[in-house]
C-alpha cells in the first residue's frame, strides 16, 4: 500500500511538472517598436514586447528567438521564458544588492555551448580524473548559468533526485522562477554542499526588453517603417513567426495619438467582433481626415488596451479600412502586453484602459527628450481617454472625442459639435503644414490646395507714389446730433 502511494505521488509530481512546463499563453503576437533618433545621433527605443502562444510553441522555456529586419537576419537573439514571453539577455556584473529573481536568467543556449567547448578544449585530461571535478569547476558552470554546458550535471541531479524519492523522502517543491536552469543549478549546489557562488564581481545575466544605443545602431534601420520578424523553431511544431514593425522617428516629430475601439470603430464591444466577420463598422470620414493630417507631416500612433495576442488582427483591421480608395496612415500599434481575457476585462467590463495608456504614452514621451511635448493632438471616445491624454501633456484644445453617432467634440469647446468630415474641411487650420527641410517633401503644395483654389482673389488697389494730404483736418465733436 505504501508502494502504491509512493507511485501515485511520483506520477502526480511528474504530471504537475509537465503541466507547469506548458506555455500558458494561447495567442502569439508582438507590439510595434518605436526608435527615436536623439539630437546627438544616438537611438532610444520602446520595449520589445513579443509573446509566443502554445499554438506555435507548446513548451516555450529556454527557446531561442531569431530576429530578421527588412528580410535580413541580425546578430541579436532573444530568449523565451516560461510564459511564452521573449526577452533579451544582458550580461552584467553581480553586485552586493544582487538581481531580483524575476529578472535573473541564464545566457542563450548558443553562448553556453561555446563556453562549454572552450572549457573542454582547454582541459580534456581533467575530465578523465573524477577527483578533478572540484567545487571551482561547479562554480564556474553555475556562474555561466548552465545554458548548454550543464547537461551532465542535470543528469546527475536527476539520478540523485530519483534515489532520494525511492528511499521514501518527500521532496518539497521550490518556488518556480522564470528560468529552470537557474533553479536546477541552485539545487545542484545545495547537494554538493558548496558555498554561494555568485560573488560580487562575477558575471550575471538579467532580462531586458530594451536595446542599448550601440545595439540599435547595429540594426541599420531606415527612416520610417522597418519590417521585423521574430521566429522560433521547435522540434515538433516547426517554425513559428511573429511579424511586427520598427519605426525610426526623429526627436522633433509631431505625433497624433488615436484610439481604436470606439474611435475608429463605432463602438467598443462590436468593434472587436464585427470587423472579424467582414462588417464595416468604421466611422465615416476618419480615413480621409487621418490621411490629410499625415500629408501635412504628422506621425500617427495607434494606442489601444487590446491584448498582445490581438496584434495581427488589429493591424489587419487598420490596413483593411478603405474609404473610397483612401486608407489609414501607417503607424505603430501599441497594445497591452497582458493576456487576452485580462485586457478584455479591463477594456470592456471595467472600462479602465487609462491605467495602461498613461503608462504606455509616458514611456513613449520620454523617448523624445528634449522635446517635452511630442504629442500634438489625440482622438478618443471616452472621458478616460481625455484623462489619459491630459496626463501626458496633450493640449486640451486638440483633444477630440467621438460618440457612436459620429459626432466629434472638441474638449476645449464641448458645445462645438462637428464630425470627421467637418474637421477634414478645416484640416489645414487645425493641423497646419509642418516646416520641412526640403520643398520636395511636401506632397501637396499650397498652390494646389483647396483653400487656394476656392478663395476669392484680393482686388488690386493702385496706390500712387505721392498722396496729397490736407494741411488741416477739423473735427468738431458734438456737431453730429
């Protein structure tokens, strides 16, 4: 009976470990990245949010993500965590404060293999002698992080673990972290009775979602949109890809913020459903207005509290909007990096998307320093949108909200009700043409604008060279009764 209980316990532990190894994310997607060129020529970027779901990568832990930009592979790689999220690995020196457990990680597998081969090439003779496996060798492997050179250590730890379980010892599960190799290396050090090996000055690895200016410069981005593809290759599911765009802007560009649900679509809830069924649920005149504003030199940024798993569907909808041949201007799509159900609950049920939008827009605003006011205008559909835009410095007279009827309201003068079509008629006054370095950049010169064509010409008045002015002009007040 005791044997049956032990067997059931072992099966339960193995099934639980297998379930914990599965990817909890369902949908794959990535958020567009904004890279801003600073006045000194350096580059700053927004976070790289990439997530692979179980439909593409069932077991996401320790997978390597390859990156292609504009069809060319780059030297940078990302790593997948246990929740399907991708991150860069940054090498740092360990300090006395240490690195938080949720940020600690191990190097990418290819780096660990190279380090292992280098160590094996230096001392093959030491491997034949069991006594040569000292604590120093174990400490070096743990400091590296066990990326690819710890396979033998893993097998030995598994054998020790099975031996302890066969003797009836019930092992307690340690708290899970984002890196399985880091946890296994800690267990191995405890079994060998070794001292803590991460001393100040040793090499550590931590997660990061941003690239350094030097790494961004190595990507050789062009001004404007740059297509990026993140791919993961697995043994049984093949290659899974996530496509996005990296936008290279300048620090002095003027940005127009636009919400999606309820602003481009007619309502929040139906805006998620009807476009997927092929139903046009878009406000009339918005594509023509946005197109005219972009022609005057403004950049568009689409911000929504939708989940990252809806990134491909959201981009597809924005590209699908077509108003008599006029399409929406291209721009980065910034979504919430959270899961689908939490994003829908926050957006539709709680109706509190401002928590995400304020944080997201503040992060983007800091990229344009020393330009403290990069956001020129913003479009939304709720009071929460107005609050978010005010928090990031958008002037109140350039915040516009639209209701399901298509009525456009300017927050500075709420009694002035217009529409997207009405605002398009005075677009050159509300969104004046930006000064550019070259006249050839202007797609629609003032000579051929509607205002110049339809306005009445001023009469020509002949002014003589010499005008006779009377010597005295007598004005008597009170004569006119």
